[in-house]
């Protein structure tokens, strides 16, 4: 057991997060202290006095922890002392203040002890966004619609999605349509009159293509009629997601509505892996989904792969990536496995995410080299808790096939209207540069039972 005596500080949360980059919860404790620096010489090999002079700020204390535990454990997490999920945010702020991406990244390296590899990745993302993405505009907003059903539950999933049933979907859709109508009324009365408009619409989940083709058409018409936008006129994404839900009638519904972006998300192209993680489709169904989608005029086909899935090595992971490239995905998100609380994998093997770090690093390094060689560039990134190797998720795209919605989510400078079970709306206050979360309950049954509460919340936060 490691014991950290933290001198003259009040909030230990940030320091516990830093220690967790190296140690499990059962391996350490933080003890608030008011001690003289001289006490340090009496502490044992696993007991340490931090912030001995009592004058350190948060960043300096985190650097002290990082350097101490790097020496003790031999580990050097590439993101240094950055423990948040959005490492690009401070980098962009520094770049805006200095007017130089190079200067911003150098400051990040020194302040947060970033590795050369992570600093290079940040610089690449900054360069891509500077070249292809307009700065966030407070007059442009986004709409998210959640469909909380999947064909099966993945072992690593902790989202509030349910396994699809026809009865469940039939109960859910009238409530979702009601929320769309209510928010649309608020939008027409209070938003468009203030010279605000939608920049993007995102259909996520769950798996939106658990809806039938006709249900998708009805949902698209409802959005267009209620908000007064043609889906073809702005960036619209549908997470087709599971290949076993991608059919001709669903693709036609999306294409006829003018959807620009779809996702086909295999996570792996190996049958043994798909079975191990609870996916109910086969690699051949993935290939068939791409063949079907290629017959329509979607500008962007995104695919997700996960590094670190049980039983996979670097060769298997790269084989999946090669297949995605060959099948025509022009936007590929490389996720590092995150073992979240509430997932089956977390229950079965709580410390899984702490093993296999070197293999996952090899996967990400090899994937980056391969994608760069094919002309892909990293355009956004984020991190999650309990992520293997304390690593990251990176969106890669061929130039000008990025997702504005994904970029804005990471910037946190845009109002997002969240509709449906599990959706999280966010109201952006431009003057205070702050976001106010407006969440819906995640369970679709409870969502329907409390729909009046969800509508009142929308009216309270988005109606004025």
C-alpha cells in the first residue's frame, strides 16, 4: 500500500486521478496532512510527503506525483499529468493566446510532461483543424437524437442502451416524437428569432438502425418538419453502427433524406473477437454492409475499431484496420478499450484495463503509421477513464471528411439539444464560456414515464 501525505491542500480528487494513472484503487491512500518538511526523512519506502512546503499549485503537485511514481513504477504515461478527457482543449486555448500551435504544444510538454509522441499528435490535430475547420460560432448549434437500442449488449458497454425488442421500440418512438415536437416549438419561438441555426444533427445510440426503414423515414420527416431544415442542407450523421442492422431499406431511407455521413462500426474483423465481446454479427456481414452502402452517395463512411479487445494482438488489430481501408472507410476512429463501471467486462475482470499496455501502445503506433501512409490525418481526440495504458481515442479522416459534431463536442463551445433516452443536452453560455448540462434519463422505460419532466426541463433551459 502506498500512502501519500498531502500537505495543506483541500480537494484531493485531482491528485487521486493522477495516482490512478499508475496504481489501482486498492494500492494507495491519500492522507490530508499539515506536516513539517522534515518529517519526510522518517517516512518509509511507500510513504511520501507531497507539497512539503505547502505552496504548490495543482499542476506542480501533479508533476511531483508523476515524477515520483514514474521512478517507483517505471511507467511513464504519455499524457503526463493531463488526466482530463479533452487534452485538446488546453492546447487550443494556448494556441489562440499565443497565435502559434508550435508554441502551444511546447508549453503543454513542459507544463504537463507530455511525451514527444503525444505532443506530436496534438500538433497534428491542431494543424488539421486550423486548415479545415472554422472556429466555433456561438450562433451555430447542434441537435442530438438518441435511439437507446442495440441488437445485443457488448461486454465493454456501460451505456444505458437496451437489447432491441419491437415492443420496446414501439413504446419509445411516440415519446421521442413528442419530445421532438416540444423542442421544435421552443426552437421556432425562441431560437431562430435570435439568429441562431443548426450546424449539425447527429443520430446516435445505441444503434439508430434498429429502426426500420419506414421508422427512419418518419423520424427524418419529423425532424425536418419540426425544425424547418432539410437534412441534406447541413452535416447529418446516422450511426448505422451494427452491420447486422444495415439493410437496403434502411440505406435507402438515409440516402433519400440526404444523409451525408453514416457509421459502420465493426470494432474488430475477427469472428472469435466478435463472439467474445458479445457482438451478434459476422465479418462477412460487415463486408456486405460496405458493399450495400457503396451503392449510395454517402460522402463519409466512418468505422470504429477498438485496440485492446480480449484475445487480440497487434497483427489481428492491423488486419482489421487494413480491411476497413480496403472496404472504403474514409473516416476511421481508433478507440483504446475503456473498461467502464457497469460493463460485463468490468464485473468479470476489474483490472483488465491495467494489463496489456505495451501491446496496445504497439497497436496505436502501428495504426497511426498505416493511416498516415494512406493519407489519413488525425482531426479530433479524447480520453476516457479506465482506458488501457491511460491512452486515447483518435478520429482519423481523409482531408475534408471530418465530423464537425465530433469536433464541437470536444471544444465544448456549442449548445447541443439532446433528445431521447440517454441524451445529454448542453447549453453554452458564451459570456461565461461555460456549459450547462441538460440530461435525459437513460432508461427508455423511465424516460417515457417521465416524459413530461423531460419536456419541462427543455422549456426551462432552452426556452428563454
